[in-house]
């Protein structure tokens, strides 16, 4: 059978099967901004935006974001791709690196809601994360500006207004796998911009943003526990072939069964071998 015929079958399968076994997309469960202050008085838990980098004052800004992976991803799967996409909506700076780090302490999102462009923050409310608090004003970071793994899980170059992504093949995969399996506490990630000079700030949109298309999204690609049962319904049948073809035709990370970085006929042959063998 030719590849274009397989793609046509896969497209038909995409119409017939509403849920993909290999891919989920998750909205953020909570997010916030750490505004550099000596007293931890500012936050933006309910705001429409979060910030990274350094303002012209100069004061640093760091963004926190987390996703409830265990509620969205089936247990027992192998995560093979993780991609965070965020919309950057305002900046005066040129291209800068924004690094993503695994947070190592629990933090909160309160009711603080900054005015105007939100760059100056708002008075911190109960449970808000601040520059010195994990939850205002009772619990504290071990280090001002947040507790996190110094080794970045991923890095992206952020320039003008638009969508930017971190992933899919990176240290974000072991982060997400550990959070799914429960071997590490899910405290999400912190985004850190260029803090070496002034006026590098970038504003991103949060889960509270009124425009749904601009809210953060985490895409997770995974292999089912039994690859033959691709739709994870407990049966190995033609629906599994159609479900896999949907991912294969879309060149999803989940269809890259040999983990070569390319989705091709070798992956299809690998799947068919699993499928004929069953679970």
C-alpha cells in the first residue's frame, strides 16, 4: 500500500476516533510571576500575564507555571515528547534566551491581579508566590527568586510578539515522567529570561488570559503500556491500527517508535510487528 493511501486512511481514522492514544494537550493548572522585591509584597496570581527578564528599573521578573499531568495522562505510559507553548504578547527587547527549570518547592497562586500592563505587579494575597514566599506570607523559598534545578530542562530564543515553544526532546521529558509516576513532586517549571542586563523583560499570557488561543498549552506525546493496544481500550484490533496511523500521518512524536527523530515507514513496520504479536 502506498504512503499516500495510508495517510488517507489515517485521515479517515482521525474523523472516526476523537481521542488520540498518543497525544494529550493540557492547560496550565496555575501560574504566577515573581517580582523582585526585598519584602515579597508583589505578585500576580490572577493576572492575565506573567513576566521574565529584567525591567528598566532594573528589577527581575520570573514566571512560574504548572500542569496537572496525572489528571490528563494515563498511568503507566512512557512519555516520549513534551512541548510547552506560550504566547509572548509584549516586549521592548530583541531576541533573548528564556530558560525553563524544574521547580523544587511547592508554590501558590492567590487572588492578586495587577492593573494595566501588569508589569508592576499587585499587592500579594494569601497563598501567592512572591520573590521571597512560596505562599504569602507564611512559607518561604530557601533562595530568593525561587528554588529550582540550576540545570535548564530546556531553552528557547524569544524575540518579537508571537508563540514560542520549549521541547519536545529535552530534560522536560524526565521531569514530566517523574511527575506522572509520582517519583517527584510536581512543582512545575520556572521561566527565567536574560538577567545580565536591564530592559530584557518579556510578557507572556497566562491561563487567565481572555483569549483562549493565547493561553499556555503543554503537549505530551507518549507510548501506551502495550503498543499493540494503541487506543488503550483493552483490545487489539483494527481500531488500534487506525489510531496509530492517525499519529503516524501527523508525524507525531508518539509515532516515532524507533526514537530516531523521524516518523517513517520503519516506525509503521515496528507498530505492525507489535500489533500482530498482541499484548
